[in-house]
C-alpha cells in the first residue's frame, strides 16, 4: 500500500512547477521581489480559509500554539526568504552557473539539518538514494547551465559558489524548520498541524516582506495589486503546493520528501523532450536516470 505522503509529495512538485511557470510570466510585469512577494500575499487568505475549513467542516480541533512552534515558523519563514534573496543576488555574478549548481545541494543539507535539529535519522538505503539523487541533480543542473566538471571543482572557492551553497543551506533549513513547527504542535491530526503551521508562516512572511517593500520598493506593492489576475493564480498554485509540502513534511522525514520531490525535474525534462522537442545531452540523461533510480529506491525499497 502506498503511504499517504508519497502522492501528496508528487502533487506538491506538480503545483510548484505550475507556480514557477506563472511566476515567470509575472517577472516581466514585476520586480524580482514583487514576483516573489505574490506567492505570500495572495496565498495567506486561502491558507487561513483552509484551516477554518478543516475545523468547521472536518471537525478537527485548532492546535494550541507554543513558543517553540512560533520560533520554528519565524525561522522557517526567514530562511526561505533569505534563500530566495541569495539566489537572486547570485544571478548578478558572471559565473552564477557554478553557484546555481551548488545551490542544488539543498537535498543533502536537509538530511543533515534534520538530523541535527529534529533528530530525523535515515537508513543506509536512504542515504545511498539521496547521494544518487544529489549526483543526478547536479549533473542535470550542470548540463542545463553548460558548465564542465572541472569548472565545478575550480570554482568551489568563488563568491558565487559560496552564495549558492548558502542559498541551498537556507532553503534546506526552512524545510526542516517548517517540519519542526508542525511537530511542535503535538496535534493528533498531521493535516491540521501542517495547515496551521502553513497559515502562521505565510502571514508572518507577508508582513515581514510587505514592510520591507513598503520602505524599499513602494511602487512594487502597487504593481503587485495592479497585476492581481496573474498574481492571484500564483497565490492559488503556491498555496496548493505549500499545503501538500507541509502535509508531507509533517508525515515524513523532510529528506525523504525533498528526495521524492525532485520528480518535478523529471516532469520538466519530459515536457521539454516530448512537447518542445529539445535535444538531450548525456549529462541530462545521466541526471534523469539517477534521479529516477533514487526515487524508486525511496518509494519501493526503503
């Protein structure tokens, strides 16, 4: 029998791909900060409504928050925003392609941080699967950015690389913190705990980033509202993806979830190969096979 977190994670990857595609369309209308902000600004009302629905129609009791929960929400929201900011900063460097590839080490950093912060352990099989997946992700990223293996090693000490690693670390930390927030509620329903953690985190992120834009990019706030149709679509796709991610993180070790979540790269590859008739390199083929293999190991073996 397939465990519940598996289809939920696959759905999360699908909605994340959809949200990213919609955000790319918005990028021509908004600044980078604005395109990022819509994922919070237009998502939090739906997250709150989801919590209300689970309580009103689902009969689930609202969780009792505590200081540890709030701390995890604040840290998760802050590290997610910092990860995005670092990624954007990295794009300003001439050799950002190397940094982009190293930012993909997030999956390994989730496993490490999950062990340190939450005590989430992995089986030997899972460790091997994650290592295979990491190799596949980096090979695919290197192929798409057209950099060589020697460039990856020679660029390890460059600024863009360090920023990429930091971006991956903050993204990994946000995943672990969000899982910690859900678990800190000690609620009998993982679905309600995940929903509550998501709603609180989104409200905090909306407020913090909104204050930043108010003082640094006030015109962006106007543009965010003016482009409400596409921005609303981003918010809906984003909140659906986040609901699935948070639920999966609550049910399962975040490292397993992020490893399976790499199926989004396979979705993208299939679309580019079959629909857009793009040529495939050996690096890309190796990356996809490695990612698919790791996913099968985690789902069927571990």
